[in-house]
C-alpha cells in the first residue's frame, strides 16, 4: 500500500471512495452505482475515480475487458490524514486547542462526554505503562 498519510482526498472524491470501500475488486459501474454524490454526472464520477487512481488511493487491475477497482488506502488512514490536515490548517497543529474548541463550542451529550473520559483514561493508562516499560529498559 501507499504511504496512506500523504494522500489527500477532496470532498468531491470522498463519495467515490465510500463506493470503493464498500467492497474489493469492483467494476467502475459497481463503484459508481452506490455513490450518493451530490447530483454529479456519471462522467464526473468516472473522472473522480480516475483521479483517485492517479493519486494512488485506488488500485486498478485489468480483467479481460473490465477494469476492477480496489481501495489502496483505508478509510481510517484517510480520516487520520484529514484530521491532521484540519488541525494543522486551523489550529497550527495544536491538538489541545482543537479538542478544547470542540468541547467548548460543540454540543456533546452526557454519554459522549463519558466516552471521551473513558478514552482519555485509557490513553493515560497506556502512556503510563509505556513510560514504565521504557524506564525499566534504561536501567
């Protein structure tokens, strides 16, 4: 697979990628049949698919007279890349500021707040364990 962290998927391409991620080894028709892009023409969707192949986000193989498409990047990798890009663009890469902004200005249910607390506690536990392991190796 490509260096997934360096591939930027535009808003227009995202809908096509959703179609690609649905299943491996699809024809262009299969991919585009499930795309619910914002009223884009079939030709535009094919252009977006070709662009994704050029970027390395989608792999293509020829099977007789058919082109078959498979994702070369995971959805999770694209989300991580977009999140990093967003943080860099709007918060100069400062994750604390980004998270603080969302906590302060976005609506969170009590359940969502509890989920965030559990994730932070889990992260803290992992970090503490890693520090302990590293300090044990340095002795």
